[in-house]
C-alpha cells in the first residue's frame, strides 16, 4: 500500500510539473501574452546583443549592463548549440532543460528513506509562480548547477567543489554553498577549478573581470529592501529620480549613497554572523550543508542593493533541496520563499508601473515581498543556529556553605 501511495504521489507531482511547464513555454514562445510588459525582451535584445559581441572573442567592455563573471559567457553563447532555432527560442528551450535537470535532481534522491518528495513539490510550485521570467533569464541554469552541487556534496565533496566553482563563475552567489561545507576536499576542488577557469578566460578573452567595476558603481534598485526608504520618502517630498541605471531601474538622488552603504554594512554583518556560526557549529547532519547554503543566500539576497525577480529562482531551488530531507527544519522559511515568489510576480511584471511610481499599491507589494524574505532569513538563521550550535553550559549553582558547630563545653 505504501508503494502504491508513493507511486500515486509521484504521478501527481510529474503531472503538475508537465502542466505548469507547458504553460510557461506557451508564454515565453509568445503563443499567449502573460502581461502588458514583455519579460522576454532581455533574451531577444540584451542577451542577443552580448551574444554577437562574445562571438568575436571579447567581453562587452563598453556595456555597463554586463555585470557577470566570465563563465556567464557560456550561458549567453549556449543557444549556438541549437542553430536550427532562433536565438531566443533556443535559449528558452535550454532554460527549460535546466528546469528538467533540477526536477530530476530532486525526484531521484527523494525516494530514499531519509529523503522526501517535498523538495520536488516546492520546485514544481515555486517556479511557475514567478511566471515566464524564469525561462527568460539564465538564473535557472545557474540554479541547476547549484542544486547539483548540493546534491553531490554529501557523498562527493570534490564534485561539489568543482560545480560550486563553476556556479560562482557563472553568477557569484553559488560560492555561498561552501559556507556549510566542512570538508577540505571540496574547498580545494573549488579553488583549483575556479583558478583554472578564471585563468582560461583571462588569457583567451579580454575584459573577463571588467564586471567588478560595473558592480561597484551600482546604486539602490527600486525592488530592494533599502529602496523602501525612498518609496516612502517620495510621499514626503523626497527630491530624487527613478532612472534606468547600470541595467536596472534605480533610485538616484539625495541620500541614495547612504542607503547603499548601509546595505553593504548589513551584508558585512551577515557575513560576520555566518563566520561566527561556522566557528560555533558542532552538530552537523547531512542536511546542514543545504540549510547553511539556503540561509546564506537568503541573507545576502535580502541585504543586497538589488533584488531582481529572477533572484527568487535561486531561493526556490535551495529551499527545495533543504526540505527534500525529512529531518530538515527549513519548512517554514521554504513556504515563505514560495509565498514571496507569488508576491514577486504581482510586483513584476503586473505591478511594476506601481512600483516605479511608488504609489500605495506598489509600496504595499514590495513591503509584503521583502517582508517575507526578511522573515524567511531570520527564521532560517534561527533554526540553523539552534540545530547546529550546542547551548552554552549553565553556570553551576553556588553550594550552600556548611558552618561547623562550635564544640559545647561540658
């Protein structure tokens, strides 16, 4: 009976995945319009433009919107593997295949006694809530690499290290997967792989690390946590602007640098907390690796100067890996991330005009989405600490002194 129930659950899971992904493909291929705002233009315009430059053997040195590590060129050039399709259609199909890979990585181990299909359900439900944006950005490809690294990490640390290095050179954030890894082989493998790939790009293509300068000069993006300060301030006479800057819609004006600096300070504080946790963590389980990665990426996403909609793809993927372990305590933060994904699609693309104008509806959407991410971060950090850091031993109670009685004289 248990086998029959498990088989029925898997059938429902796969059926739901097929239906939701078919709908996403219909949207990105233009059969149906998802919203008035075309979320696929990044692929057909920006990515295609980078593709033409990268084919010449150089990075887009004169384009400040190129803010990615060198291996991102592999994702942008990947549609060349399907020359019989247009660039955009080939990219959408490859993004779909990355989704397939994540699903397989979650379903296969999910049938072990200590694992569960809950992680696969989080992925199946969370991805379509973000809408076709998932297939119109290369973040789903990076997420597939990160999920593969975490799945391999428990038994194959060298493989995890190599995949983590590749992911970090695709989009930086997968480097955080190593936060909860205490095996030296994974770190050595990551260092060797990253050095090799970086050196290869540095020698073969000019401008491999120009993205570092472009990232440094970014401001406060309108969807970030710090942006809520200016969304509210605009209702009280703040004299600033909302402009397209460095490839995203950002606030420019008085005190923006102060808020951006505060965001960097919060990121530093998050790094300090993670370092303290790593020094204090003494109880480790197989799921600790995934839970630490999920917590770290949550904290750095929330404190970032930019929270783009596609960032939620990372969080949904890492949350799915966490809850695929039956012993994981990340169920509540995972649900918060899924809810934040739904709030994100309401904010972008449907409510983006309200966000840009900072009207009450736009501010409410951002407050809900970012509030869910903050709550998920704090909850995940608290649960990670409690499950891995032993409580400090209680101080011994003072013993009552026993006064010796003086001898009684006869």
